[in-house]
C-alpha cells in the first residue's frame, strides 16, 4: 500500500491547524503535505505536527522560495524530514504562450532541481489543467517541460488531468517512472457540488479509482495525497476519502 497523505491546503478554511492535525490523526492518517503559507513559524508548526503524531512528509513550495532562497527551502525540508518538495503553480501572467517558452520553463526547473536532488529529496512539478492545454503548435506544455527537464518528476494531480479533458490513466502510463506522487482528487457529476467548486470526496465522484490505482501501482507510485480544493466539511472529506484510498 502506498503512503497515504493529506494536503493541508484542503483545511485552510477550518482553523486552527492544531485541531486539523488532531482530526486527521484520529481519522487514521499518518502523513500530511504542507504548503507555503504554513512556514511562517517553523517551531510552532513542528510542535503541532509532532503533538499529533503525524509526519509532514512532503510540501508544495512556491517558485519564489525554491529559486530565490534555496537554503531556506532546504532548511524547511530538512526540519520536517520531508521526502519531497513540489513546485505547485504558475500565475496566468507568468505562463509561457508557446512551445519554446514551455521548453525554457522546463529547463529552468531542471536547473532548479539540482540542490534538492543533491540533498536526497524528490523534486517535482504539481500540475493543474493549464499544462494540459495545447499550445498553438499542438504540443502539450507538460510534455515540453518534461522533455526539457530529464530529472524532473511529477506530483500528478489526477483531478486536474480529468478537468483538462484528459485520461488520467493515459498520463500515468505516459510518465511511469517519473511520478513521485499522485494527488488523489475526485470530481462531482455535472451540476453537483457547486458549493464545492464541483469537486467531490475521493470515491464519491466520477473518477475510476480502480483503474487509476492499478495504473499508479504499475507505474511504481508509492505516495498518494488526497486533496479537495474547497470542501464544505473537511472532516467529512478527510474521513470518506481515506476510507476510499484504504479500500483500493
């Protein structure tokens, strides 16, 4: 069974964090994934995580910190004994408009990966839908990035792959061996869960988890992170999603 983790961004609207961590531990999680806004006070965060008995095993860390203050990013990763860090996003005005631009961005990530790989960390890119929208010449930005960055891995967000109109299993198969982690995210049937931006608890939407899990296992993926971008009830989401993941 892969490591099962919970992206703490899901619970950003349900403070305090210490209560979230206790809830997740009681639900049966052993690992969590962090995100940039959590790292304002490392000692306080470490104390809360340690008290819960959870392991903050990976994190999203913004490009500004990953590139602009490598020492700080490495300090954060080492302090929590993380296995991997993932660059999470590009703002719309930062996204390349053509194939050459995406290839250049991939080369930038390749260079950026070096100190993290040297430190023994997994280093990857977490996708949304925009990397799976073809440029004018027909190529997919994600392919261009990966071709230009041979050492780059993916934290493949399967919900966003589906939202982009793509087949999650096909993309898992395509990058087998280069997927460091998978975001396990579900999509509600058309017109449902509009108050939750159309997302669903894992196993309560339209995703074919049996096929996806089989593909992930065949690809050697050993790190699953459950995520919901806007749950109305984070405890409901956490417990139901963990039950689905454990049953796979």
